[in-house]
């Protein structure tokens, strides 16, 4: 069995999630985080039921079609969840996270020059 065979099957899910996250990141201000997360969860759940209709003789196209809206739903859940969780943190914890920038935590030859400038 080829170890890389499972990766193409996950691509529609990943693509759906990647496409929905930027849109879902802008929507909480208009519709609210709770409603967006609920709608995304319902979409992902309903799309997951499509997998109950897939059998051994089903074409590989149908699982890919079913995985795409699951990714869209999960993207709609994930994008507003992180900022909502950050708002619930006490001030001293959220300030600690803000100070931790990608420049100070990266590794490699370029990071040494970046961190010396900070």
C-alpha cells in the first residue's frame, strides 16, 4: 500500500477549508461568531452524512464532492473561534500571546538577523 495515497482524498476538504476561512474571518462582525460557527457545524455535519451513502463500489469522485462542503463548514467554524477565544482570555495571557511574534519564534539562519534587530 502506498503511504501517499490518502493525501489526494483530503485535498477537497483542505481546499474547502482554505477557501472559506478568509470569508468566514470577515463575517463575524456582520452575523456574529455564534451564528457563523453554528451554520458551519451544521454544513459539515450534513455533508458528513453523505459518507453514509458511499459504498465499496462508489466512484472516488463522490467522496471528494462530499469532503469539500465539510471543509467549508470546518473553515467557517475555525476562523471565528480563535479570535473569540482570545477575547475570553484574561489581559495578562492575551498580552503574552501578542508579544510572541513569528519573528522571535522562527528558526534558521535568517531568524538570527531578525531577532537581533528587534
